[in-house]
């Protein structure tokens, strides 16, 4: 049996639907109040009404019974459902959404884009996998640090996944050929406009494919999702006009030669490499290995990439691609690419390495940079069983949605980012 409170707002009409009704009931929050008027908002819209009540307060939630005549409404009676007593912290993302309708619309659009991306993969015969976020052996990339916790029954160390990659490749090994996951990923890293310790990651994998097939996937997906949001393939972002239906592709080898007129593969000696890149004003102070100097150049290059159309830079040095197969015609390079849009890195993709012996050798080198993190033996077993030649990609959904919605920070489109969560323990006692 419904309670009395339910009966108070049973049959309420959405504000956007009241039209020319003679009598109706609305429920919503008071977002503005003067001596003579009250403005009420629900999820569908906003209405301003005349009133002579002295007990209405800003941000109260109430039910209003209205009398209408020719599209104009007067308040018959009001009942307060919930009094607003707390102070709003406008710097807080979710609280700001209370009075900022545009912020709420951004959050809605985010979820609709995510659903549209999910629908895109499902209609293209991909199977969605929901793999675990808590694991005993995370990925071991040299520059990434995982969050860890303790499993109480065994006192064993567990980790939040930095990527679902190891999990998903097991499914490739047992016969799944087209799979994807929209996954929360966790990295103990900096907090800035492009980074949050928890972020949303789209990964997809195709058996009997390589990184060129993943490029083809992007050339179809990017304009389709963009058209869903903008009804066009062209977007404006930070004063740049970017055509998402076009794609630029340039190899690392070409990119480096254009900058320095040197062949990258001839610079395996770190002193020679440092000397060459310093001619391009690349800061290499304190960088003591080849990969760090390489990435210093890439980071400086990033703002120039993808400013007119999405840009793929491909064939990374093998030392920067521990999970990728090497190129057949030049083993200095691996079949890895990154996608840039508007000067921002969006995705990282490979022709996946499926040789278990070579993979184990590479991971043992990387694991030296992570104290006490074990090698993922089950991932190794998946390769030993036999994983078909495959292409795969990790695609940063937060950054992509940020660009689609014209925002300058991922925190503008993440409803509860790290800064918001810190308020859970900083709130003053009531």
C-alpha cells in the first residue's frame, strides 16, 4: 500500500508537459525566490509562478498544485517535501550541478555517449565482457603505478586494474573473436586536466586482425559517434576545426625525420640520441634512458597532432611497446600506434604480441621497475594455450567525451572526480 507521502506527488506532471492544462500538479526544487515569484525546476524544465507564501525557501523541494488558464498558472496550494539546510559548495562538481542546469546536461550527455558507443559495438557483433577490477597481478608498464590493497582472508596483496587488457586477452585465447569492455581503470598518478586516478577506458580486441584493422575501426567509429552528438562530423575544439571523418596517418620514423633529418633507428646510442633531440630544444636534463628521451620528444610534439583531423602516429620503437609484435620488415619498430585529437592523446593500440616466450621475457624486464608485483602467470597461460593474431586498443573515453562536448578538462565531464571525493572526509561535522 502506497504511503501518504507518495499520494502527495502521485500524478504529477513534468513541467515541460503542462502546456494549457487547467489543473495540474508539479514537483521540483525552488531555484529562485523573490517576494512575489518562485521559480521551480524539475528534470524536464523550469517555470516561474506568482506566490504570496512566506514559508517557501531557496532550494526547498515541494509539490505545487496549480490552476491554469490560457497557459498561465497560479498556485492553489504548496506542500514542502524536503527542506534544504546545507550550504552548497559550488567548487564541488556534483553540488554545482544542483544550480547549474548545463552541468547536469553535460553529465546526461556523457552517459548517452557511453551508451551510444556500447550500442555501436554490439551492433557490430562485438561481445561485451565485464572482467574484474580487483586482481592479484596487474599490468607492469614501467611508468605506471597501481593502487594496492590487502585481501583479509589470506593477507595477500591485491591491485586495482590499470587496464582490463590481461583479462580480455584470456577471452581471445578461448575462442572469443570480437570483444570489448567499457571499464573503470585505476592508476596512482597525477591529477590534472587530462588525468584522474580513476578513469573510464574503452578497450576492444579483434582476433585474426592487426593494428591496421583497429585503425579501420576508428575511421568508422569516430565520425559515427561525433555525428550522434553534433549531427555533423566536424567539431570545434579550442579554436580548432576538426573533421572526424578524416584521418591522418604518419609513422614515427617519418615524424622524427621531418623534425631532425636523422633516421631514428640509427640513434640507438643514448649520447647520439640526446645530441640530436637537443637540436629541437627538447629538454633532456635528468633523463637517463633512451625511452625517456624519446617520450620527451613525443610530449613536445603532441600539441601539434590532430588539430585538423584525427592523427595516428604508428610504428613505435620496440623498446616502447612491450605488448606489441615487432614489424616484419624492420625489427627496430613495433606495430603500435597512438591516436591524437586536438593535440591530446586519446588511444593506444597494438598488433598484439602472442608469442608466450617473447612476452614473458619482455614482462620480466618491465617487472623490475615494480617492487613486489608478481608476473601474471594466468595471462602467460592464455598465450601458451594459443591466442590468435589479434589487434587491440585502449581508448580514453573521458578525454574523447571531453573533446566532443567542448570542455577543457576531463573533470568537467566526470560527475565525481578525485577533488569531489576528497570532500567525503573534509566535510565539517553537522
